[in-house]
C-alpha cells in the first residue's frame, strides 16, 4: 500500500494572481546574506562600501542569463524543437556552472572598469558565494528536485534526518537521496573553511581558488549521485567534467601566480 505523505507546498504565498515560491525566496535570501557579508568585508579591506552592490546589479541578471544559456546548450535536442520554451526560465532549467562562468566574467570586466584588483574582489566574495550556494540548495529541496537515486525510508532514517526532509524526499511513491542536502552541507563546511582562512593571510587570489577547488571536489561526487545531470556524452556528466577542469586549472593558476610573482600581495594587505 502506497504511503500517504503530503509534500511541502512550494508556494509561499500569493499576491492576486501571482504565486511567490519558496524557491525564489530562498535564493533571494541567500543572495542578500551573501551581499551583506561581502559588503562588510569590503569595508574592512578599504574598498568602497557600494562596490559589491554595484557589481551585483550587473552580475545577477548576467548570471541568470548565462545559467540558462548553459542549460539550453546541453538540452538543445529539446529546445531546438521548442524554441518558445528557451526564455521560460520559470519552467525550470538553469545550471550553476553557467551562472558562475557569467559572474566571473562580469566581475573581471567590472574590476577592470573600476580599477580594482579582480583577485581582491574574488577573494572577498568567495565565502559569500559558497554560503549563497549552501542556502540556495534548499530551494531545490522545496521543489523536490536535484535529488539522487532511489533509496529506502530506512536508509534515510539511518542518516538521522528529520522527518520533514525524509518526507520531502518521497516523490511519486519513491524515496530518493537528498543530494541537495549533501551539497548544502559541503558548501557550508567550505564557508567555514574560507572564513578561517581569512585569518591566515593567504596570497591574493588563493582564497577564491580554494573556493573553486573545494566546491568542485564536492560537486564532482554529489553529481555522480544525481538523476537529472546534463550529459556531455552518454556516460559522462558535464558537471563532473567541468569540476575536474576547474580543480586542475585552479591548481595550475595558483602555482603560476606564485612562480611569476603575481601573488606577492596578500589577502589582508590594505592596498
């Protein structure tokens, strides 16, 4: 006999005909907290208080667009036959790697225009970014998406998860791995690590590169458990390939910057 479990309502409230979803509220909450932390740290590092607010004005819309473009590219077989669906982002379909690529490019151009070190901005933003990602994954939880393969209820209970998480992982008569939770916890641990590293006075750029390596390692393993991956080939997941490339590239960049003297300035330097 199928269990009767009522999932959490993904709609937080309605305003007339408009539905406000938990997914959006959670994403916005993560962005605002991330921005608050970045602004506070920028002030300590002698940057303009508004520099991250100004950056976000450009970075957020570009990140959304690039996340959608990335997703559409790897689902082109579908979108080529349904062109009208491409702009309908509310139907689902964005990719965090696309958002990160768009954000980094935007930040690089922005830093150049404002005559500020890109690496200084990136180092300050790194803990904020990964904290925003940790919070944002709970939006996937509310939508019952980004989950892993089938499991039993007893498996989830053995993880000592609260009932509200276990019940939300019951989708169409089956329990699934809460991969959103695994990644959220990994990101939260990464946030704690980066906040501790702020006291170590790393060379400039290495805070951000540590973030990229940490996130990519976790994403590689979590992605292998998911059922909704964008596929590069029949057996190769795009996010796993990107994660490998990012880890290798970050390590190479770290050593090149040290060898060439590009990383002589340090995180706590006030210039």
